[in-house]
């Protein structure tokens, strides 16, 4: 059997899936990127809309894509790996080292969910969502920039908390006890504002931890935690 006859046996929808996955794996389409619409893909791939629809439906079910009603289809966040990180209070971690914990609250507000946030948190586009940005410090040195979105249905009193006395983690584990969580870890260079808040030079290597948590099958929070690489380490266990 030659390559030509083998290629003909590949279903058309599978070719569309491979085309999209290639764009994602190459980094051309990053998490949160809005992919072309079904109509655009129908024209560019010269295939029927039914074929494109099946490909997108299966990629969504497989976790490659996420669909947001009224907004479109987006590249999903990477799925968690086998390495499991325990979730701890940053304040508890700092104090366990006999250090002094403090924080600066940069933002605490209600916003409308963007297409990306709606997708990762299973919310409607423009639905209310709570947003907090907090700098966590050890002995007055920034060690974590926490950029967190919270589902109001899961923690309706989130904005009323005094986060100078309690961390978002400590409040959320009581308001919406954790059922499940996923993590993704990346090496990044901070953006200008991130470097300023963390009090580090531009270009300083950082670790980015993306975390989603659920309680009673409801998405509670989506957080981006940025740590200067020379001030913080992440550890975990492996589950075989």
C-alpha cells in the first residue's frame, strides 16, 4: 500500500484536527488564542461545515480547545501533568521558614469575564467575575505575584475579605472546599508591570504556575502565580 492510498483513508475531520493540533503544538496558537471560525475553516480547508464542526467538537472534548458561547472557540489551557503539587497557603509557607509574611493588595474588584476567562472558568461571556492581584512577601521581599479570578457563585463574599489578614487561599478553602485542582508550570520572562511589582529587573527568569480549582463540580478560581526564579522553588510528588 503506497502513501497516497493510505492518506486517502484518513478521514477529513482527522486531517482538520491534525492541522489545528500542529498550530497549537508549534506555539503558533497559544492558550487563549481565538482560532478561526467554522466558516473561515470551511473556506481555508475547502471542507464541509459538518466536517469542521466534528473536528472542533472532538478537539474540545479532548481538551485542546474550549468553546465560549457568543464569543467563539479558543485554545485551551494545557492539561495537568503527572507531577502533583500540593496546594498550601503562601503565608503558611513563609512562616514555616520562621520568616515574616506580608502582602500588598494591588487590585480587588468585580469585572466582566473576558472570552478567555469565561472559557477557563466555565462562565458566560461578560458574566460577573471577581479579580484580585496581590503581591506576597517574605521579610518584605516579593516572592509571588498572584493574579486570581474567582467565581462569585462559589465565593460570593470574596470582595468583602480583608486580605491583609487572610490570604485568598485561606479564605477560599473555607468558603468552597477544594475537590479538584490542576496545575501547569512555565518558565517565563516577566512583563514590564510584573517586573515592577515583583521588584526585579526585566528579563529575570520567573516561574509561572497556572492553577484552576473546583468545588462541587463548579470552577472556583483560576490563578496565575508568578515567582522570581531566584527567590522561590516549587516542589511536588509523582503519582505513578
